[in-house]
C-alpha cells in the first residue's frame, strides 16, 4: 500500500503510466469492446478471490478511499463472501460432496458435465450463494446490468446460465424486468482491454492523445 507505482514506472521507462484496479479494468474492457448502452453496471469476477467494480451514470465509482466494489470482503455469517464463493470454495464443496480428490475447477466442470449428482448439487448450492449476494447488490445499487467473469465462468458457460436462473428466482417482478445478467465475453483479456481503454482516456483528457471510444467515461 502507498507504493508510488505510476511515478516509479514513468521514472524508469519515460513512458506515461496510469494505474487502475484490475476488476475496474475488466469492467471497462467489457463495456468498451461490447458497446453496452448501459450507465449503471456491476461487474463481478470469480477466481482465487472475488472482486467487484461499479459503474454509476457512466462513470466508475471508486469510493472515498478507492475501495468501492470489494464485494469479496462483504461479511456474511462470520465469513467473507469470497471465502465461501470463490473457485477454491467450489472445488472443496464438490470434492466433499462427491468424495473425490478434486483439485481444479476443470475437474469439477468435467464431473458436472458427466452428470455426477453430488457435484451438480454442489455447483447449484455454490451458485445459489452467489445469486443471493447479487440480489443484495441489486437492492443497494439497482444496476441495469451485472457482468460476471472469471476463469470458472468462462470455462463453463452453463454455470452462467444457472446463475442467471438462480438470480432471477430471487428477484421481484419489477426487478426482474429492470436487471440483466451477462457473462463476460473477453475472458482474461478483459483487464488488458480495459487498461488500454483507461490509458487512452487518461491521455486524451490530458491532451496527449485522442479518445478511441466515448461509451464509458473514467
């Protein structure tokens, strides 16, 4: 914390540098490349941890100390959300349920697709927990769109479909009509696209370049 990264990189390379949170970049990348006509978006990435990014009125919301969107740190029943909802939590849940030595998300996805009932149930329970948190976020922020990313979602598109169904089961009729849920389309490249977009926007704002797209503002 407190490392002057921007200054360090610029001093070392002589190249302009801008710094942004990884999930914020993922959100910007998805927004930029997919041209979503949305002004209110929440992006969640599921991996080793769980991160979040917030777009309000077309602008990233970072919070008073740049900590907004850290949904993985939200406490539920004495546990951080990411402790029981990250990819490792799914692996442990599925391994315990099926009494199998799963160590990777790929193994869980394979068993799920093979129709192993205990694994399918474990996956559904895991997705139910994520869906419940999305409903909480929806009550707080009322976004037009949720974007869900991360390796496990990218590798198993059916998980995204099941998550959408679980999410919608928990919404009121009014919320159902107002909120969409999509899985990320850019995979691990979303952050790189977003970092590039962020750089282009910052350079344009400082008179060093031209904006490539004005669909989202930073």
